[in-house]
C-alpha cells in the first residue's frame, strides 16, 4: 500500500469528519476520520474536479 498523507479532518457541526489524502503516486483518498483503513481512492485530477464541482454548488441539493 502507498504511503498516504492525510490532511486535517473537515468537520461539520455534529457531523462525521472527513479526511482527504494523497500519495506520491498521484492518487487521492477520502475517508471518515478515525476509519483511515477504509477509503475511496481515485486520481488527484478526479479529487480536484470533485472539489471544484462542490465549490460551484453542484452538490448543494444534498444539503
């Protein structure tokens, strides 16, 4: 398994905290804080697209 560098958790008030991570091979990871052994992985480009889409409001209907 690649060495994952996890960012500090992103937490909502009263909600689960999510963590984003990357590895030296261009992969990106998303997990629930405290459960870093179970994660979703894709390319850094896919993570970038996800973040930009969220910032653009494309996931607002989930709130």
